[in-house]
C-alpha cells in the first residue's frame, strides 16, 4: 500500500452499485486479510495530515482533476478500500471507481467511526 501524493461513508453490510459498505471492525478485518487490498483516503490533504489509517494513500475526491488522474494510475487488479471523514465523499468516490470497473469497499462512518471504534 503505497502513498499517492495527490492533493462523505453509508450503512453496515450494505451492498449496492458502488460496492460494499462495512462497519469499521468488519472493514478492517477484510482489509487486513485481503492480499489484493489497496487503502485509499479520499479526504483533503489537511485532513489526511491530521490523521489517517496506517498505510493509506491519499487521493482527494474533491479535486476532480487530480482524482481522475489518480484513478488512472490505480491497478484494477487491486481491491480498493476507501474512506473519508464521515461518508459522503467516499460514496462519491465509490460511485466513480465502481463505474470504472474497480471493486470497492467503503467504511461506514468513515475516519470518525474508525477513531470511535479503535481509539477507546
């Protein structure tokens, strides 16, 4: 899981056109056991700098030009695990990535839910 230097998340277990949405614990379990996983943070650079999941690459979905360029560099053989702060931006990113043929898993509640789940 490398770092792309480019400058919201839904309901548990739900599957739809834009991939699966999993609760943080289930998301992390799948991520850690997936040999083809690629972890992608779709927040802004300042949010990423303030804290992010270990090993996450940054690709800001709100910068449509940089996001489109970054997506072109992603490996379609990888399973993309995405998250944002709370959910809205990662759903937008999931829609884009799924439409381009990627397998996407989104974290319900995003980084906020991850912190609440794992930083108790």
